[in-house]
């Protein structure tokens, strides 16, 4: 299993501005390197955190003769941290490729020679602390609200105090704003300097440092402080969302128990899961999960496999059949034979799929981070040239041109530009959350607007996830109510969803149940009981091939083709009746898909259910479908769709998590598993599909709002750039123009809060 540091993901390192300098810096734990193509006697990582050189994702870009080195990174609080680590490492000669897998906190480096020490030094210069091999990370207490947000809270209090002072004493207020700005800009400027030394000279930290310090130089002290406050708030929200998304991987790992009961020489012993080997015999109690993939040795048992398949109905397994790790034994203690090696169970495979899907996704660089690479240095250079070139080359007076240079620096100050994107995104995220949708950060919000295909899981996403009785076919002279009451009596106390559905249906009809006794499950066949002195059974059609007449077989086929699960009430000689049960569509599924089609978005259903049930559901909704899919099949299907058009994956089960990561964006249903909710980029917390088209409309409106904001910010700056060089614009007018642009951009972004 992959190991994760015990420290919280809310800690901030020195290369980020969220926390003050006393906040603990993150830890990178070195993992044993593995050479590509030649393992020799070098053991693989004991923690299974590095692969033996075979990664299907980089077959095309790995070079022969390179070695792969893997570190476990703890403390990254947003994907921007991952990009900074990558940039620092890629500067090193001999590095072929460097990637950080944010979901599993891995740094993977392909190098032509042993560069471990150089990599560690480069990452250290970027502001990360390294933990040498053989050392254990210190256990830190989980950070509280004050510790995590200390700098942001102090800056907000200083900002409020400065505004109050400025109201009664403008001169003292200016000093207060300067102190507030210096407090806020110090950790950001320090991070910018570190990043400059590690190969990122024009990061967003540099952009913010230039904005704040430039505003101080021309006297816009209040604006300088406000820009820092808004920036830190946006970064903190992004950090929180990213940390929650990453914890989904830990929740998936928790499905596998730490210990197992192994039988050896007739004795039971409790051993760590890592000690299990193929051939070991283990016992799993009722209500416990399997610690490894195993083959059933007991005659029969029912397992809840929803954690792996997403399907709500328990599966009855017979002796010799394979059961995946993480599945839950429902009704009895079972014995099984382990068939998977440590680190290669079904859960481990899903973890690997999540990591590989994360690697395949190109890191989404924020617009301002990209734009600042050109914008900030050009403006700074232009302001410097305006200030010094005319006096030096044309013998002009220094004072007017220095004044123009400072004015140009203010016009070029990216305050409005920096606010344009986070203001719009923050407003949109707040609007979404008020309407029951959680969107985890600006990148997810931006991706939503570009989606053209949505892949849906079936059970629990398009359907309710609770089987209901849809038809009763009475035979042999019985009527429907008598048949249903008898079946409910046999199923009384059953934990099986189909049995519960029959009991619930009888209760809905307020039927009086006959007395039943000696209920018992029959190995691999169903359940039976004595009802009024007569032995009756409820079984699946596949168990009654000899008992069913041709018309009855045709009726079973008809019901199954309509997407139902069929069970039969019978005695030893004849069939008494059929019950059809079906997982019904969500009430809003049809309307939601119709709205999506109006937005030019196509739907497709991906499910592990049987093709007949899937076809029936898909036909009702008018969408395409793929059935009988395992988690890896869903990933392959999503990747194939993604090559044609941007795809969103909507699901609720653990088995949907890898497909969510492989999609352009993953969306979880609010009533789904914790892993799906934490891994997804967005979630419908009200558990209604009608929120999907609303989210996409909001995303598109946000994208349009950001374009408007950027046009406002840059358009006004372009106008005043010309008027400044011509001498028409003075310093105060430049201040007014920059503040006006900031106010316009903010007001425009706030319109999203009223978006319906």
C-alpha cells in the first residue's frame, strides 16, 4: 500500500504566501530508485510507491538507459505547488522528465544518471524541506482554524483597522495601509525570490509582489493592501478544495483492513495484510471486508461488492469463485484462499489507475501565471525605459520622465488584472454552493464550460440505487396480494435488498402476512420457509431451469429484457409466481438530460450492470450506453471519448473514481461514496441531476465574465498607456484609472452571485 504522511495537507510551505514563516514546511521522503529495464538484485520499494520501470503512460517518452526515481511528497496544498517542484527539477542537466502526481503526492523523475542529491537540493531551494532516507516524518497535530489561516486573519484585521484609522486621520491611515501591505507582501516576495532562483522568475508570487510594491511606490496604499487580501483569500480556498480532493485517495485505502485472520496448522493468527501471500487461507467475519483478492473456500456466501462495482445488489458467490479485496461479507463468516500479492489487490489497482489518470492529465496553468511571464517583465522594462531613456539619450529633464515612468508603472500594475479572474471564480463558486453544487476550484469551473460529452454511471447516478417491485405475475390460481404476502413472510428479517423490497411492497399494500417459520438460506439457490405447513422457496430463474415451463421462461425473458431482476416463488413441483424488481430512474433524470442536449452536450451511460438492464435504462433516457464494464474498462471508455470531445464523468461509487480522474472533469453525486465525493472535481451535494446543466451554464457565464474583466483591465491600461506617453495623463488620473478598473472588474464579477 502507498503510505501517506500523518501531517495535514493544510500546512503551508515557505514558497506559498498563505501562512506565516513559522508554519511547518512540507516533507519529501526519498524512495529507493528503480532502474529502467534492469532490476538486477535491487529490491523494489518496500512501500510499493515506485514502479519497476513499466508505466503504460510514458512508454513513448521514456528513454533507454534512464532510471526512475520516486519521492513521496507531503504538504502540497495546491496543484501550483506541484508545478513549482517540477520546474525546479527540470532545470537540472540530465533530467529527462519530472512529474508530480498530485492525487497520490508523488514526485517521479526520469534521469540519465544518479541525480538524487541534485534533485533534493533543487527542491530544497524551491522552498521544500527534505527528509532523508531512513528518517521518519514528525507527527504533527492537525492544524486548527487559527493556525491554518493566521496570516489571512491578521491581514484582514489590519485592513479593517487601517480603513478605520484612514477615516479619522488620513495621514495615519496611509501609514497603516503601508504597514498592512508590507505584512502581506513579505512572505509573497520572499517566495518570489526563492522561485526566481529555482527557475520560475515570473510566477504569480512575482506578479503579486510587483502589484503591491508598485502600488506603494505611487501611493495607492489601500489598493495594495486590498489586492493582497483578496489574493490570499482565493489561494486559501483553492488550497482547502485541493486538500479535500487528495484525501479521497486515503479514504479508498481505508477500505482495505490493516490486519487479517490467517489459518495455519489449524490455528488462527492475526497478521498484517502485507504478510499475506497467495495460497494463505484467511477467515473473514460477517460484516468485515476482505483484506486481499481471494478465492472462496466456503460453499456459498453473499458479498456486497458495491465498493468495487458500484452495483447496489449483493452478489452470491459459490465455492471456487474469486472475490475482490474491499468487498463486504454480508451474512456469514467465510474462509477464502488469498490469490493476490501484497500491493496488487483490486484496491491497489484502482489506486494505480487514479495515479495514472492523474499523470495523463496535463497540469492546468492558471491564466495569470501564464500571462505574467510576458506581461510583468514587459511592463517593468517599459516603465524603466520611459524613466531613463529620454534623459540619457535626448537630454530631457529627469523629473518629468521619472514621473511618467512611475505613472506607467501604476498603469501597468496588474491589480485589476489579478483580481479579474479570482473575483469572478470566487463569486461563481459561492453562487454554485448556495444552489447545492460544490465545485473544487477555478480549474474545475473552467473545465466545466468546455464539456461536450457527459458519461454517467447507472446505479445511484441515473437511478435511485434502491430496487423496487415493478411487476407481480401470479400463477397456479394464486392472486397477486396472496403471492406478495407469502413472499414477504418468507423474506421477513432478510438483509438482502431484493428481500427488503418485497417486504416493503407488502407493507405499502398493507397486506397481512401469513405465519412463516424455519426460514433459511439454501446454498446457492435462494431462501425457503414453512408457510402454513407448506415448504416454499424464493429462487433466481437460473436455479429453476427444469421447473419452468416454456411460457414462464418467455415471461422471465420479457421482464429481464425490460431491465428487471426476476425472482420466483415456488414449491417442490410447480411455479407459483414471478416478481420483477427494478432500480428506478431518478425523477429528474429525463429533464436533466433534455437540458444537457439543449446545451449541445451528449450523454452516455457506463455501467457494470448486465447489458439487458442497461439497454432498458438507456432507451428510456435516449442515450448511448456501455455495459458490463470493470473500473479499468470505464477508464478506457472515458479516455476514448476524451480524444473526441471534452468529457465529464458523473458517478457515485468508488469504482467510478479512476474514470473521474481520467475525464476532463469528475462530478460526484452527493449521496455517493466518500471516495467518489473526495476524488471528484465537483459534486452535486443536493444529489439531484438537475444541478448538472445549471453548473455548466454557470461555468460558461463565468468564462464570459472573465473575458469581460480582462478586456476591461487591459483595455483601460492600453488607453492610458498611450495618453501617458503623450503627456496627457498625470499620476492622479492614473491612480483613478487603475482603481476604477479594479472597481469595474470587481462589480462585474459580483454579478455572478445573482446568476440563476
